[in-house]
C-alpha cells in the first residue's frame, strides 16, 4: 500500500467555507473516492491555510485516473478550485506530493532480531 502525503494552500478568506464544505462532502463523491482506491484519506488544515492531505492507495496514478473518469469528480473539482491559491489546474492535479522520510512501522519491521532496546548507532554526519 502506497502512503501519499500532499500539500496545497487555501485562500485565507475561504477557510471557514472550505471547512464547512468538507463536513458535507457529497455522498456520490465519497463513494467514488472509495471505489477508485482512495483509502484512509484525511485532510488537515492550518490556520494559515496550509492544507495537508494523506491517503493510502494501491496505485496513486490509477486512483487519480479512476477519479478523473467520474462525472462527480469534475463537478467537485470545479466547485473547489476557487478555494485554492496559485492553482491553474484542478486541485486534485495540482497538489505538491511530499516525500516520506520516516515511517515507524517500516523501521520497526526492519530492526534485526534481538536488537537491544535503548541503544543506537552513532552516525557521522
């Protein structure tokens, strides 16, 4: 499962309305996201308008293509576009994907059997 984190910027004067709209996402949009492989999908919004999204998917390219093929996504993206700063493409195409640099479960799984607790390896740097 691929973990995806991304960021966008919401216009300061549209924060309350953006939040309200996401409290009432259309049922057909919710079903389309789920059906096209968007799992464990969350959005986090800062007071400054910084929007961080997170989702898990088998294949982000396929999940995006699946949504692009739905009529509901075109309507939703058109309605949401005015909320974003400096975006000349639909929001679902314009997000900046962030690079994952740490995942606890991956590192725990990679520990050698019997690794001592409380010890670490010094690294030059």
